[in-house]
C-alpha cells in the first residue's frame, strides 16, 4: 500500500494551503493531473492516481503531444488524490513555495494492471484530459546501473487513428 509519509513530512499544513490528504482507495475512474509549478526551476508535475495516491513525476518542460519528443520525468513523492484539485500559492520558505496552476486534468486508462506496470517501469495508458489526450507511456530509463537513478521518460505514442495516415 502506498504511503503519504514523505509528502506529509515535507510540509507544514498550518502554513501551506496544500491538503494534508489521506490514502484514498480508487474508484472506477482514475484521475490524472498536470500542474505547472513556477518554482525556482519552472517545471510541470505529472500525476497519475494509483494505489490510493497520485504517483508523481516532475517534468522540466511541458508535455508535448509529438511522439518524437520525449520528456525526462523525475519521480517525486506520492501526493494525496485530492491534490489533483490544488492550485494556488505555496508560501515562500515552505517546501515548493511558489505558484501552482492546474495545467491539465482528466482521467487516465491504464493498458495493464497499473501497480505491476509501475513496478516494471513501463506504464502505457490513455489520457483523457483537456490538453493531453490519446496514448502515452512512462518508461523507466536505462540499464541496471542507470536505473538506480530512477529516471523516466514521458512520451506520446502513435494513436491508432494516426497509424495509417
Ligand atoms: Mn513541483
């Protein structure tokens, strides 16, 4: 079972408007969210609901719906599912202090059992967002040595309707 221990340990909930949250068993529709986070280094936080939490990756530039473009995705701590609604200002001096915008949100449909696919390092899924749609993948990079760094790639895949075009 997932845990929010790392998420909660990093934050002071008397000072940040972010939700404390709780592990929340998933219902039939799994949520995803992308948050634009204007921290000291602007990045996008890509989050997929799984195992009662939002599995999270930080992406240096905005996701691109072009199969030729792969985005480096660095895992970050699991976030509570209710974080999928969060936008606003995290106060200066607090963890991640800066402005957060909801950049996209919707549901995602995994092609394989998601927890096992996550552990294998190869998630293939459909996104049903306002900006991001169609087939995507998150794949853990590298061989046994580089895998210790736990770096992933987010990439668009060719949609079936595009394949013969
Ligand atoms: Mn962030």
